[in-house]
C-alpha cells in the first residue's frame, strides 16, 4: 500500500513536472532574400545559436524568399506581432526615421569597410534606437554589400541612364538618385523584380552581387556595371514591446545569438561578395562592365545634388560622421 502511494506520488510529481515545462517561445524571423546570401546565412545561424543557447525555451522559425511577408508588409507585421524578427534593407526605413536615409546617399561610402566603421561609430550606433518611439528596436546592423547598376544597355556615363526605367527599393533618396541622372525610378517589391526585368516593366536596377546572383537578375539584364555607387545593408529589428516582455535569461540568450549570427553574416558578406561576382561572370548571361575612374567621377558628380536635397532630413552631423569613416 505504502509502495503504491509512493508510486502514485512520484508519477503525479513527474506529470506535474513535465506539465509545468512551458512551451517554447516561437520566434518567427522573416526575410526576402535567398538562404545563400549574407542575410539568409545570418538568419539560419541565429536559429542554430538561439536554439542551442536556450534549449527547449525558444523555437526559431526562419522564412526566407518573402515566403511569409514581402518587403511591403513585413514592418507592419512586426508591429502587429505576426513576426518577431525581420532585417529590412536600410533603404526601407524612410517612413519610420528619415535619418536612416543616410545609407542611400550615392557615393557616400568608399567601400563596405567604411560603412562598417560608420555603423560602429557613436553616430551609427545611435541610429539603432532612433525608431524606439515607433515601437521598433534595432538589434544590430548586417552587411550585404556595395550595389552595382544594371541595365540592357551599357551605362558608362550618367547620360546613358536618361529615359530608362529603373526598379528601386521603397526609398525617396533612391528615387532622387535616379531622377538626378534623368532616369525614371519605380518602387517595386523585391519579390517582383525578376519579372519586372524580364517583361521590360523596367529597363534596369541596382543590386549587390549576392542578390543579383541568387535571384538570377543577371539572366534578365545584359550589362552589370561595376559601379559600387551605394550600399545595401540591413538593420535587424524586433518589436520593442515584445522584446521588453521576454524573460531576462531569454533576452540575454537571444542577444548573444544575434550578435554572433550578425558577425557570421558579416564575415560571409566580406568574403563572398567577389565570389558572387565571379559566378555572375562565369554564367556568361550578362556582361560585367568596368567603369574607369573618370566615368565613376562623372556619375558621382551627377548624383551629388541628392546629398544637399536630403541634408536637412538626415542631419549634416550624420553625413559628416559618415564621410569621416572613409579615412
Ligand atoms: C531589395 O529590395 O532590393 C533588397 O532590400 C532586398 C534585400 O533584402 O536584400
């Protein structure tokens, strides 16, 4: 009898013990690019590390390729709590803070190392919290790379862009950039770019090498100019209220996983940009066109007025800090 009671007590305890184990917190991480890109790799690394750091406490679900939300809807979804982590391109924050428009200014950064230095500076770091009043918290910057112009005609001089239609991200700075060279920019979601190029809705666009290759844009563009005229990087963001409501140990484990996953993605961005360029060349679908120093200088001069146009919204102090990062 005593034994039966003891067994009963033990099994009740076991049942309660198991029952008391809370279900893992489900974290949806949604993005619009392929798994092989720096962002795709960083997202998968975050899943691996978060689930290792917080075994049984969190489950991370990664949705690449606009599977869950496209770039037009993901920000709204984050604020509604339908997704917990997204990493939009810095070009897509204009509606939430005009300051982040700095990253779209043409020819502001000499290379991705300069972008990295600016992001790490006090001015760059302060931008991570610039949307807190809107309920958005920045967890860190993530690189993709410098952008290249592409079209079905060679764009050697800025005048070659006259009258051409260009796909752009949802950014007023990028709109002004193409207008400055007489182009006709059109804001189109990333998931629709291939078709827009294929069907001639637009004549050209701008992309970093990893996006061009992984989305096969080079198959529907005749020329890709080695222009490096701007940057396409990301801010990994979360819903500030959701984040604040997490248990402290979960928050700590997620932050550590995020920092490490960003470092991993950045390493891929630094190391692999040129190998994606090589793959595009090897495919022989589009011709990669080098620009001379003089041709690049002409593009720079033609696009330079865009800086003045947005200086008031962005802040001269930020633009100065970004330029200091070039040295
Ligand atoms: C684009 O829309 O071109 C990019 O923002 C896509 C991305 O996330 O790299």
